[in-house]
C-alpha cells in the first residue's frame, strides 16, 4: 500500500506504574505476548505496512528501546522529564524529527495489523482510529459530530453528550496538526501544566480544524495498563489476532 506515509511516532516514555512489579526492570512496551514484546509486534506491523522511519519517544528505562535500532528502522529521543510530564510533552520535545504526515501510536497496544491499513488507505488528512465498545475498563470515549469529526474525549462517559467510539491509540496526523498541537500545548506548559496528554491537545485543536474519526466497530485490539488488561490480552484479544 503506497499511502505516502512513511513515518511513525510511538510514545513510550511512561513509567507503567499500574504494572509496577512487571515494569521494575523494563518499560511497559516490553511486556511479552507469546515471547514477543508488545513494542516489537508493533514495529513489525509498521514495517510491513510500509513505514520506513519509526521515532520512539522514550523516558523510563530508555536504553531498552535503544536496542531496537539493531533490528528495526528506529530513532529514539528521550524526554528527560518523563516522570513529571505527560505524553504530549514527549511528542512536543521530539517534534523536530518529524518531517511529514505520520502515524502516532501508543506503546502499550496489542492490535490487529489491519488497524494500520484503515488509516493509511483513508485519504483524509487527520484521522483518529476508534473502535466499538470493548468493555475493557479505563476506556477513553470519543464524542464525534454527525460528520464524524472530533468534539471531545474523556474517560468519564458522563462528561460527554454521546459516545461515538473508543480511542484505540493509533492516529494519522499532518505536520500542520502537529504544529497546532504544539502551540496549544505550549500555552499549558508555560502555566506549569506539563502533564498534558496528546489526547487533550487533539481535542484542543479540534475546535479550529477537523480531526476525523475512523470508527471500526469490530476492530480487535487492546491496551495494557494493568493486570486485568494483560489477562484480557492473553485470553481474548491475542487469540483472535493469532486466529486471523
């Protein structure tokens, strides 16, 4: 598939504190499913989808990610303030490495590789991938307009007027949108709020420009933030991906 998108950014600076006993010696992205770390599964998916440059925003135990350069087209950039900042700050400090339209991913995802194709095949410029209800716990719910453009995102479903889907953690963004996210975020950073997440910045810029939502109701995926997520990944999600 020749989508013109050849760059991906993976945000992987976090501490993984809810899986503390599993992340004392390795970042969360190195949790293994059948002997293969989550991050490597994602790297293989990206390379197979035609991505030739993968930028990983690191922080906690960053040296683990540096070893991936031996096997994959990876560049790493460390957020030195990872313990006191959110995911948007990591994207902010590495943004100079991004030269064109790119995929943005979270590092703790287990997903059907077809998820990437849904975004790469879509001609629209800025798209957030969403799924139907997963019931996984800790979901980020998306409120979209009638035209499927982003209005709000929140873990508190009561704060939304309706729920259009759940955030998967894979998006396709343009440089213009990245610049707008950076400008929006900088206003928060100078006020001392550096815990901003990239989702907050997307909502912030969605008021000025369309951020489209690609809803794939039956997408097979999960994020792994805690023990319940890991059990669900091993017993439900991975068997479905493997069976395809």
